C-alpha cells in the first residue's frame, strides 16, 4: 500500500498563543526569549520576521533590528496547555501520530482514502478545526513520505497547505536551495557550493561517484536519496523511553579529576537536551565509570526529590557521585544516564522554573539547528579527548 504522510506545523506557535491571549500584541512585532544577560530569541511573530529577526538570534541583535518590538520571556505552561489541545485533535484524524515537538507532528494517512475523501479536503478540515478550537493557525504538507511532507508544510507559511504528488516531486524540489535537505547545515552547504551544487536539482543531477569522494559514502547516499525525493522511514509513535543517557570512551585514559569533571559537564548538557527533546523529566540520575585496569565498572545513582531536565542539576548530581567514588585516574569511560521519569510531564508553574524552561527552550533551538555542539559551556571549549 502506497504511503501517504501529513506534516502539521503550527505557525510561529509561541507568538501565536501570546497574540491570541493578549490583544495588545496582535499585528505587532513580538519577540519571545531570554531577556537577561546573553539571552537568545526562542521564537517571534511574523511581524517581527519582517525586520530580520529569527529564532536562535542573540536578543541584543533582535533589539537592534527591531527596537519597536515587544519583548517577553513567554508562558511555557500555557503553550503546553494549547499543545495538548492540538494533539487531541490530531488523535481524531489519524491512528498513527509521530510528535516532533510541542507544535508539530507527522500523521499517517496511509489507507485512509475512504475515510478522508480527498487529502485536500481532509487537510482543510483539520486546519479549520485547529483554528476553531484553539485559535491557532497551522500549515500542512501532504506527500508520499516524511521528508517531502515536512518540506511541503514549510513552502507556503503562514497558513500553508501544499500537497506534493509523485508527478510534482521534481517540479517542487529542483529549484529549492540545497539547504532545505535534512543534514545540510552551514558547513555542508558551503562544501556543496564549492562543488557547484546550490539547488536540490543540482544535487539530484550530481555525479554520485564524485559526490561520494567529496562527502563520504554514507552522506552521499543520504543526500542523493533525499534529492530524489526518496525517504523510506515510516510514521511511528515514539514510545516513552525507560532511560535517557550518554557515555564516552576515551582513546587516552583520564588521569585527573578536572578532565573528568569537564567530560561530565559535557555529558550532562547532552543528556539534559535529550530529556527536553523527549518531553521528559527524570528523578534518578546515574553515573557510570569504567577503569582501564581490568575494565572494572562502577555505577552510582541518586534519586532526586523532584524530577528535572536541567543541565546544571544533572551535572551537580553526577559530580557529587563522582567525588564520592574517589576514582580520579585511569578512567576509560564515563557515562551519565537518567531514569524514573515523572508521569506529570508538565512545565512548572513557578516563575523561576518557567524562566529556566524559557532559557533552555532558546538553547535547544540553537542545538536543534546546529546539533549538540551548537552551543556549549565555556569550560568545554578546549581540546576533546573523547573517541
């Protein structure tokens, strides 16, 4: 049976919720993000985008570009509340939903022809129900696979509705910049431009052997398949993980506590990010440490009074566990993991916690765009020893 996928993405979600709740924000440039210190833009309204403001931009730069803008920290518990309403609507339109974030998801429409009528009619109905029941505008893309559906939903924002059929794939893809392909960030974009590849059409027509020599076999295969509009991944509900963690094995054993502490900080930041991406908060934090001598492995864990997804709380917990072990030399592996997820999975209503959620949402925007290393602690800006 031929796959059919819908991608639904709320337009400027946080800003839209704020403009829905506050009449004085409507039609005006609204910028949401960290207001203190070196804050960054989490999201902004389309009115602010006209001035060049965008997510992950330093807040100071946004204020220079749009001094007349309205700058707020945001109300994350309210965004979670509206998100819950939207996903309840999704449940009525497809039996298989794959959430991507608080405001977007894939819906599997495969084999639903008799139920939905035409895909165009079904998409219009979904968009209308979301707007009627939440006041939020959604953009929708429908295509034979996830890559094309997500790309389609972004083509005519805001309030877009684009359907890519098999006979339209080349017409849609060929003129688009190659940066629209998953996995093509700034560096890869520059590398491809040096090869004369600037559009998806250029990439589709590129010599596979030459491309493989330049970017590696796996990346070349990935790029060429997406440029051809091929994506074999299925829409799959995300099962709730039992644990979330990260570990590192070292080419050279760590021989001092300072090096180990730096690694633990890096691991804690990455685990915190993965928790927030999964919408989880964990009560149990675990340290794993392996010595090169005899490969002896030690694990220590601590259960917190309240669940957390914050980097610094994870770090200070594993740091305590590390110092309790008193093993500072000959370290071959370090790992940080979390478990005991909080069933509530609600953003805190307390002001300090909401500010943290705001800060980390902005940080995570940068990591989502540039990867785990897109933003890091100053302490980590030194030569890595990990494998």
